[in-house]
C-alpha cells in the first residue's frame, strides 16, 4: 500500500507540474520508441557461454526465423526520428523567435544527447581493464563492447540529422510533405545499384550513401508534421503506402524480412538502411499521427503520464545502459555457473521455450537498469565536476571509444 500510495503521489505531482500546453502524445511516442529498442535488444541480443568460459553473443533470429516479422513492431527508430523532427522544428522556431543563435540552439540539443553517452563510455572505459585484470577472457570483453557500442550508432546519425534541421525546415517550406521524397528516391536508387542486375560491378561501400537519407526520411516527415502539413488523410496514405511498399519489397523483391541483422545473413536492412527502413518508417509515422489524439487523451491520466515523463527524463541514460544491465546479469550467471547454461539468460536461443524464459528475466533486467539509471541520471544535466574529474572522464571515454573502434573494425577477431 505504501508503494502504491507513493506512486500515486508522485504521479499526481508530475501531472500537476506539467504545463497544459505540453504535447503529451509526443512524449509518449518517444517513450514508446525507446521501449521498443530496449525490449527488442533484450530479446534479440542473447548471450551464451563460449569456449574458455567466454561470454558470446547469439541471436534467436538465427534459430527461429519465424520471429523476424516481430522486428517490424520493435524496430521503432523511424518513430524516434519522426518525433525528433517534430520537436527539433518546433524548438528551432521558438529559438529563432527569442533571437537565440543557431549555434547555441544546436549545442544545447547535442549536449543532451552526448552527456549520457560520454559518461557510459567512461564507466565502461574504467570497467574493462578491471575485468581484464580479474581474468575475464578476451572474448567476453569483445562481446561487452559489441553489445553496448553497436546500438549507439544511431546517436551519431541522429545528431547529424538534428544539425541539419534548418535545411530540413527550408525544404519543408518549399515542398511540404514531399520534402521527404528526395531521401526516399536516393535510398531507392542506391538499392537498385546494390541489388539490381549490375550489383556485381558496384562497390559494396555504396550502401553507406543510404545512412543519412535513410534515417532523415522520418525526420523530414516530423518537420512537415510540425508545420501542419500532414492531416489525417495524408497520415492514412503514409501508413497504407508504407505497409504496401514493405510487403512488396519482402514478398516480391527478395528483401530480408528481419529489420535487424541476423548472423550469417547475406543482406541486412538496417546497417546501412535499405528501402525497407523508410517504408516501415512511413507506416509507423502514419499510424502515430493518426493515433496522436487518442494517445494524448490517454496520457491525461496521471499514472500513465508519470511513467512516460520519467522515461523521457532519462531516455538517453536508459538507452545507453540497457545492454549493460543485460550483460551484468549474464556475467553474474557465467561466474556462478560457468559450465551449465542458465535458461533464458545464458543458453542457446533455439526454441520457443527460450522466449518465455527470456521474458521471465525482464523484471531482473529492469531492476538492474533502474539502479544504473538512478546512479548515472545526474550526468544528463550540465556537469558540476572539477576540471581534473572532467579530464578523467574524457580520457576514459576516449579509451573505450578507441578500443570499441578497433574491436568493431572489419576484420577484427571474434
């Protein structure tokens, strides 16, 4: 009763402190996108005990390909970019109205992204040498780097797209919702080069051209939405058109079903993005815009709004630490039971039973993640650290970055 009463009290205070003009649905959509990433990674990025007691990564999609369509519901980065475009356009408009220069506006937005990443990198930069001295196998250290660092790629892309907000706004003013068409055409053209009849004559690196347009598509939809360019009819067309294009690509044109990478697969949809990424983003964006009003009304209730508000307050810390939480439990299981796999936590994800076992671990994952967020959330705000401490954080973060770059480089040992 005490916990319930405390939660109701907190929810009431957060509800009362929220300005009436705040668009709660936008916060709800961002929280949903982050939740999709976290849940998706906790399911897809499994761990096993490898040779020599090393922690190894594994994917249930390699053993259970029937799960691939579920990635369409959990890969919500398009939704994140949609909300980012909406908020960046509105934020830039307010900054211009106050006479704030672009450089100051951009610095403020990027620092909110970068601080949690730098602190998480510093923590890992300090932890990895300690693990090595404690006897952790090199394979375990590599798995930690891969599982923590790989999901962070999108932050750099998101920061770059955010920096281009003035150009996105200018393009939207000229073309309206069709401002999202040019990046879509670029992705389609590059895919035609990569997968068309002349694919053998095209360098594999050409796919990297899709990184910026592939993810800026949903951002531009968000900018157009903020300007009132997308009504319900347009949103319906986006949802239906995106779904139709996605099905065409998968059922007729040989695109992989999974939105995330599958070990051993010859083609991947997300790294770099294929045409299936903007197709899914269009479908998700259309649905989000259609449901915007209903989501906003639901979040007028103090309880749901409190959960969304707290998730948004610490969204970047949650994102940077969610894999650390799963690895911490897997590492503890490996120490306790180095030879016997722990069901759902440290065994091969090769059957439906594994999914239920993994789901049973989610409360433990959430508990560890909550503890990490409680410790690290203070570093989301401007740091009040003395200069030597800041220098130490920078050195540790840079050390982890260099180690991660060497580990993730093509040809690096597994």
